C-alpha cells in the first residue's frame, strides 16, 4: 500500500498491542464473583462493601437501616444471624476518621460489632464483680484484695473465652480490655469525686486505692488472651504489685512477702526501682529497708525508719508519727495526712461512665499548721496538676530542714 512503510506498520501493531494490554488490565482490575457483583451494584466505598470485605457478611443476607439524623454523619444499623450465637445480632456501621503523623485526615467506615458481640456473649447478669465498663472494658483490682481480684479476673476471662469458642468465634473477636488498679470508691457526681467529703480522716482503703488507681497490670488482647493465667504472667503481676508497695513504702503490704523475695524483686520494673538511703555519707544497710528514690527522697515510712535508726524520739508508727525537729517545732507526717481530690485535667471529660482520676494530695504538719511545702500552707485547693503532692514522699529538702541531715541514695554512690 502506497505511503505505508514497514516501520509504520510495526508502530501500528505495537500501538494495537498496547491498547489490548491496557484493556486486559482494566478487565483484570474488576473484582470477580460475588465481590464483583456487590461492588458493581453498591459501589466500592459503600457500607455494603464494608460489611462484605471487613466482616465477611453478605449485605443482602442481613437488614441494613440508616438510623442517623439528617445532616449527621451516616450511621447504619445492621441486623444479622451471621455469627451463629442463637439469635440475631444488631450492630452499627459508621463513618470514622484518623489523623496521620503529618496531619492528613482519612475518612473510613468503622463498626462496633466486637462490642455488640461482647454484650451478647457476656451480658451484665453473668459478669464478674471485678469487671467494669467505666473508662472502657476493665478488670479492677483493689490493693487490699490483689490476689483474690486477679483470680476473679482469670475466672472471668476463662468464661468469656469459652463463650466465644463455643460459638465458633476466636479471641480476635473479643474487644481489648485492661487489668488495672481500681478507681477509688468515693462519692462522685458525674464521675468526679466530691473532694469536700475527703479532707480529714480519709479511710486507709481509699488512700491505698488512690495510690494504686489506674496502675497498669495487664493488657488483654488477641495476642495475650491465653497467657493471663500462666505461671509466668501471674508471677509478673505479683512482682509488679510488690514493687509498687515498696515504692510507696506500704509496710503492711510488702512485709507480707518474704524478705528474700523483697530483696530480689527490687528493680524488677524500672519505674519502681528503689535504692537505699545514705545519711550524711553513711549508707544504710539493705536489711533496714530504708528505701529511697535515686535522689534521696524517702517514702513516709522510710523517713520513720530513718528517724528511729538515728535515735530520734518518735511518737506513733510508720503510718503516722510525730517528732521534734532541730528547730524545736513539732512535725507530723502520715499516709493519712492527705485530701482526696479529682484530677483537674480528666475532670472535664468525666461522666457516669468515664470517671475522673482521684489522687492523694499530701501535706505535713508543723506546730499544728498544714504545709504542702515549706513555703506553702495547704488549703486543699487544686487548680492544676502542679498544685498536687501525688505521692507519700518526704523530699530531701524537707528532711534537711527538720533534721539537718543530708540524705542521698546508693544510686549517687555509683
């Protein structure tokens, strides 16, 4: 054919082949089978495809109802017998969002099927006394009944696992839960402790609960579910509890453990690492258990032990005591010299189901006057976290003020 060279023919053939290849690729992009049918009918980003792709539920085998009000983010109510729990399950699919590290926002479908399954398979009437839905699914452990509460948690988790397995469901369908120090048993309004009720003569159990509140004991998720009751896990939790008691100086708790166990466990958790007091260059013996932090600050009970060691006339015991300082004034320290107050940060988000943290706000007494620090009289008011003496600690500066001693720790001897 005139005007058509072999070179041009080759170029034409290549172009045709490229078009055919692109066509094949486009065909290949289309999903096949049931997924393809649903995607073509409802659209790739539809709630129906979320059900099919994320949950394995055929959207045409369940009931889907739009339940959100006009103008709100769409929320769909889905009812299905897909999970085989002996009755239909109703859950919700809704639009959710996440923000990346660089600030970009992604919008996607999410659902509460795990929560709704959990409510169906672990209903309120069979729940453990240590289970709570306050601040999310948690098992609350009281510092005065630690062993019993851990055992109750283990029994509850065994029950939950059996309920899921018996319906052919794996532990990956169980929502994330925590095992933690319980929230304090105080009177609350909208989740916030009524601080005015807990200024004087605060009961010991509430003081200890506030010290233990929200201490992280364990996470319960798909990867850790079967390990909670293992010897290794139980030993870890027991050591954590002992380290906490040593750090706070709670003699009545840590003395329940053998001395060798106390000695070996110190430093098990970095956050609870304790050293031994050094007073005027004299290192206290480990057997005296006058624990300090790395700076030389002492717990209230350790300060009591140090006073007794140094021959000071002390009235009372490690929990609450009085003595005369080098200035002739009477000083008083105690675990019960505190008021219970709500965290001003978390109080703003508190509700009937989301509690605000409650903490001990410690002070000491000098000649009958309460002080939160040497230059600040304690009035019980809390404006922000900087106003709070969270822990039962006697700071080295106060120790020097009332005794004249220079207290450091074995950490500083290294």
